[in-house]
């Protein structure tokens, strides 16, 4: 459905993003009718916006429908997060071979984490994280690892909002979050035990650049398999290696988690 917009009438820009948001990793090619259904916009509006997006190269038309265009791919490579993912990937792949478990790379955006990379495995418990998707930071190991090193203003803005819960084990008030973040700062790692998904545990550590958490990485494993302590040191080594990447230390790189 279309997202709510400020003002009486959504602008063409909002409508364009409603159309683009109809696509995801499971819906890479969509017909006009499918875009109408998933965007929540009238058919005439979708038809007009599609023509504009195709002309700009944001979408490409094929015999069986529409797909995201290469213009969007080019633009998607420009944000600092793209450099972060590229810098992290070689270390994540090495860690993935070592652990044999699912790995995540995420950044903090407000009260959510946004996943930049996920290296999956066939064994273990499926994780709710998907590349490009968001989850509440307080329900995830990557989110809590970053929140533990976030400045007071940003953390206060998160805690002013209702604390979201994904499972019965999720933290349920600000006091719990504050207490756990203090433990995370002391231990150097965060733990999610069935707080984001039943049967799933994750250990996460922040990627710190000049003391600022620019990202976090985590290893996911079945909650019944233990506390994950054996994974902490390899995670910390990988995070430290990522933080030393020249692409994260130069001008114009990521300096905030806001």
C-alpha cells in the first residue's frame, strides 16, 4: 500500500517512490497490474509515473513487465554504505568460512538497523534479516552493539519512542535497554537470544571508527547451541579489520549513525 504523505496531495516524487517500493528481492519483475496492487496507487497514476521512470532509466520495460533499471544500480553504488559493504565483504567471507553460520552487516538509522549484507548458511535457524530491510535496533545484536556506543542525544531519541517487541523475549522498556547497553559496553559484544526470532540467537559487535559505531556485524546460530562466547573473538577481529579499511578513514566517509 502507498505510504502516508504530508500535505493534501502527494507529489510526483512520493508517487515515484511508491512505485519503486513495489519491487523487492522476491518481486524483481512486475506487471502494470502488480505495481498498481503493491503501490496502492490508481492505475492511471501508475501508468504515468512508469513512463517517467522508464524515460529516466530508473525502470526498464521488458516483455513480461518492468524491472529496476541500471540507473538505480549506478546511484546505489554512491552512498558511503556501499564502500562500507565493499570493505567489509572480504572479512565477512573469511569469518563465514570459519564459523559456518549466517553473518550480518548492518548500520543504524534512527531506532532501526538496516541490513547491508547477509551471508547465509543452509544449517541453523532462518533469520528475519534481509538485505535492505529494517528491524528494531533494540531487538537485534547488531542494533544493541551500535546503540551501546551511540551518543546520548541519539540514544535518548530512540528511548523516547515506544520499545518495539518482536518476540516474548524482546526487551520491553527503556530501563531494560539502558541496563543491557551498559553490560554491552563492558563486555564489548551484544547478544540477542530469541529477541528477534524464536529459536534464534545472535552475537554482535560494533565496527568503530574513531570511537563512532559506523556499523555492526553479527553471527547467528540456534539459541539451543549455547551462548556464542566462542564467536566473540573472531567477530571482534573481523570488526577491527573492517574499521582499518582506508575507504572508511578518508574524507567523505561514514561518520554518523543518525
